[in-house]
């Protein structure tokens, strides 16, 4: 387009040059005519000159005005096309979340069974057979305590049992003798009673034999109680021996269940006291558990037997499946949460007690929330809006109430209906009442991912 004005200027310059030459010729002729006879140009020359001027102007018009006019017409046509073309706008569809929601909560792993092992007998550590990190079986020997005083008490108790046994034998022998005397006194009392009835003996002699029989009977009863007392004393002595024997058995400290030694506080030669010295701490790690505090909004959806998935940042490629084993069936009034226990098998020992994990609970939901892309929200002073499209692709800004932010999506509590379209990242061309050309985003209308709480 820059060549057209240059050509027109050249033509105009040529015309001006020709005019100047004509003026010079005319002045020269006038001067000559003033000295000689005047000479006029012929008609053919004048016609040729005018024809040349007309051709020059026609060429300038053809080279300058016509292309310029075409360009203006093209710009006007393009402007009309732009006015008729609708602006494009990407949209996302509001959808219901999955009926199987995921509740992600933090938790700390604990051993399903963990116990401190304390000394039950006083003495010195004679030997130690386990240390931190050792895996032990149930009943395995962990340490042995040396207690000479306890050994002496056991022997003394056993001697007391033997003495009580001898006392019991003497009491039984005395009882047998007493019963024999009682039988003899009974025979004499019966005989003298018959004689007194016949009048063969005096009544005083009969009373003497009757009294002897009663005395022997009372003696038998006393001896019988003495035997019972001796048996009780023997039983007490035997129980004392059994108690001391049990204490003596505690000199050998054994594992109460299969697990891992997580703590050791003693070494050979250390003095231990009954019930005060913790020797070891053992934990059962083949089955672990973690406690969760489920918020009130999801407490009603938690059931015993539901599956759970545990993950930890230390093992990003590993997921551990667990099961809800029990719930508190009551909310904590301070935090309004439900205490839930999830147990997870740990046969390979990858999970350790005390680890921090994230637990995903699979919770079925009766009324899944409405989800929309987070890029569709427009936050203005009048509130949170969404540029929704009606059936004619006309934009209408609607107030919405949002719920939980799930990252790339967000819950909509009110303001939208399922299947309604919302413009993603609306720009300045998206105004109220403007008709647009909708363009679906990638995956619009096909988002079926489960929503996380």
C-alpha cells in the first residue's frame, strides 16, 4: 500500500513539470511575438498536451484511489464479520460427586498390644538375653534375676509345710485315740445305765460313767477341730510355698506375647525392685492400629467393618489396607468428633509404631455434593458468583454458596443445579446478558472422580 502514494506523487510532479515547460514556452513565444510576428501553437499540439494531462490524471486515479477504496471496503467487511462473530467461552458442567466419598484424616500408628515388663522379684540381673529391636516369641527368656533371699524364703516355707504336715499327723492320731476312748466310755455308760435300771448298782456310779462318756465325746470334738486347724495350717504353708515358688519363677523374665523389644532399661548386675523397675517394653507389630477423630458431619457414615487405606510420606508408592474395628459410639463434647479405631495388618514390618499416616475412609453418601471446577468462581464485592449459561448460550451471573475446597474442584451448596454449565476463567468479554459460543473444556461432563471430604 506504500507504493500507491509514491506513484501518485510522481505523476503529480510530472504534471507540474509539464505545466512549467508550457509556461516557459508560452513566455518565450510571447517574447518572440513581441519582436517578430506572433506564432500560435497548432491545435494538434494543444490536443496532444491535454490528452497527456488526462492520461496522467487517469493513471493517478487508477493507481491511488481505487486500491485505497478497496482496502476501506475490506476493513468495513471485516468489522461487520467481527460484529457478527460470537466470543468463545470455555465451560464446565456442574456434577454430583461420587456416592463413595473419601474422608482423609491424620493418625498416629500404635501397636495393637504393647506392655511394659516390670520386675516381680527383687534381686540382681544375672543375665540378659534380649535387646532393643529383637523379635521375640511368646514365653521366650528375656532376662534372669538372682535373688538369694527368695531362695531362702522358699526353703523356709517348705520346712514350714513339713512341720505342718507332722502336726496334722499328730492331730489325726490324737483324734483316733480320742474316738477309741469315746467308744469305750459309751460301752461302759450303756452297761451301767442298764444295771442301774435293775437296781444292781447305785445311781451315783452310773452318773460317773455317764459323765466320763460325755467328756470323751467332747474331747473327740476338740480333737476333730484340732485336725481341721492342722489341715488349715498345712494348706496355708503350702500356699506360701506356692507363692514363693511363683515368685521364684519370676526370676526368669519371659516375653508375655510375641513382639518386638522397643525399650530396655537394665543390664547385667543391675538391682531391680518389685513393681518399680521396668526391665523391657514389648510391642506386637504384626497388627497395628490408629485412632481417628471423625468430625460430626461424617460420624453417622462410619460403620464397623468399613475399609480404610493408610499412606505415609516415607512410602509414597505403598498403600496399606485396614479395617474399622470399633468406634466410641459417642462424640467428644469438646471437639465434636467420633473416636474411631482402624486396624491394619503389618506382616512385613514396614509400618512402625509412632509413625504419622493419613487414613482414607471409604464412606458411602446418600446425598453426594454438587461439584464444579474451582476456575469458574468469580469473587466480587457483592459475593461469590458463577457465570452460568442458559439454553440460548446467554451469560447470567448467579450467586452461589460454596462448601469445601477440594483443590481443582469445589462443593456448591446452593445457586447451581446438576448439569448446569459454568464458564471457566471468565474474561472481560463475558458480561451479563452476552451471548457466547460455548466450548467444552477437557473432560467436561465426564468427571467421575470420588470427592474427598
